[in-house]
């Protein structure tokens, strides 16, 4: 059972904006024990540690989704006019050739 400190921490300090939803999450015994051990070691409520871990995972998934969407777009449009602006490509090649001649 969570301590009153953990409940107070979650509802009062961590999310004072009032937009908090509870989520029941059954954990395997090993995961639960490891979470409690870390919470005790850090002197922090296990609920806070679990919430922060979930938030980190969600941010990482969001970043991965964006990378995947960019890679899909790049693969789909490779070699087309959406891939690279012809005028920009010509200008970059001119600049590259000038730099090569100087060496």
C-alpha cells in the first residue's frame, strides 16, 4: 500500500494543476521489488519514480516516431524534386567546386 507521503506527493506537489488521472499498473514481483528498492535508496516515492520513467519512455517514443516519419518521407521522395531543390543543389555544387580548386 502506498504511503500517505507518496499519495500527497503525487496529488499535491507533483500535479497541482488538478489534471491527474490514476492508473492501476500491476507489476511482476521483481519489477515491484526493484522499484521499491530504488525509491528507498533515493528517498523518493515509488509512484514518482514510476511516473518519471513512463514520461521518459513516452518522450523517447515520440522522438522515435518523428524520426521514423522523416525517414519514411525521405525514402518515399528520394530522387524527386521534393528531395532537393535543383537551384539549391546547383548552388551547393558550384561552392563545392570552388573550394576543391583552392586545395
